[in-house]
C-alpha cells in the first residue's frame, strides 16, 4: 500500500482543479487576487498579504559566522516566504562546519549566492559585501540564527510596496511575542535606542533590531564604514540625516526568539559601548 501511494505521488497531476490551484499558488498576482476575494482587502493588509510588483525581487542579505547549527533551517524558512527573492550569504570566515554546508548545499541552489571573507571582518563588513552584490529592488537584513522569523517578510516589505516608506525597521518592543531572556539586554537596547533618537530626532522603539528593510536607492546613497555591530546606529543616523527629501521610515512589530550565549549569541557589553560611540560619532560627522 505504501509503495502504491508513493508511485501515485510520482505521477503527473492530471486533475484540472489541482492543476489550477497549483498554478495560482505559483503566481503572485493570482494568489493575491484569490486571497483578496476570500478575506477582503482590509484583512489582507492586516496580514501583510500584498501584491508583489511584477518583475521585482527581494534581496535577502545574510551575514554568517559559525552558524552550522542553524543555517540550514534559516535558509529553509527564507526560501518558504512567498516573495520572489535572491539570497546573498556572506560567510565571515567561519571556523566550524558552516563553510562546508554553504559550499555543498547552498552554492548549487539557483537563487543563492555565497561570498566568502578570508579573514573575520565583522557583521558590518559582511553586510557591506552583501549589499554590494544585491540586485533586488528591496533589500532586507537577515541574521543567520533563528532569533528572527522570515515568515514576517510580507508585513515588513508592505509599507515599501505600498509606496509609503523607504526604510522599515522591525521592532521587538511594540506588541509581538518574544522569548523571555536577559533583562539587562532589554534595558541596554532601550537606552541605546533612546540616545539614538535624541540625536536623530526619530521616535524609533528598536534601533538595534536586525530587521531593517531598504529600497535599493537608500543604500545606494549611503557610504557605510562600521565593520562590526556599530552598523545598527551608523545606518540609523545616516538614514535620519537624509534631507530634501527625507527618507520615510516605518516601524513594524515583529516577534523575537532570542538565544542564549550557550546557544551562540555573540553580542556583548563592548558592543554596547561601541554603539554608544557610533550614535554620537555618526551624528556629528560622516
């Protein structure tokens, strides 16, 4: 019986209804039209279901360092998002088995590009490399662990798709679920965000978030310098300083499943002091 079922699964799908459903699932515009009919336009917007512009794509830039435990699942989740995309993986000289996974399993995939740093240069440097190779109309930063959920991409890109925003920050502090972890990390994040807001005159709730989304024109007009976690306050300051016209910035609530240091968390106290320095430094001068 199991063999019969397996053989049956391998046969081409000849049911016209099933073929039509499969065709709708593959076609972004038709899928959106069907969901709008079933749910209504308002509900679609609330769920982050938006029609993706024809011929456009999302560039997902992922800095990677010693993530052999998580990288396969992260890529699986990114690939599962119903958005035309390219995935740019920048390996920052990993010392575990990550590079072998990238070479053997990721390089052969059509929409994945893997770039290797031969020395460890830091998250900011890896992102600069990834941005330089991104060809999408919209670019999003994705960490290579499981703290942030790629299933939230549709909601994050929605303000840009609708023409309301040029930059979107995903906030961990405005209403979504999160794993309960380190109190002092939360305090530090909120203090750094407040200090950043004092200099930028923005009212962000989560400057240090991983999820930052940009129209490609935004990054094309910015020169980034920070090699490590100073990327977060640097990019925030430089986006905020853009005038005539100013970049339109939105925040979207996101879930957050933080990990412990035993699970591979890398950011520490010295990074908080570096962020403080960058907040001041990049508001005073480029």
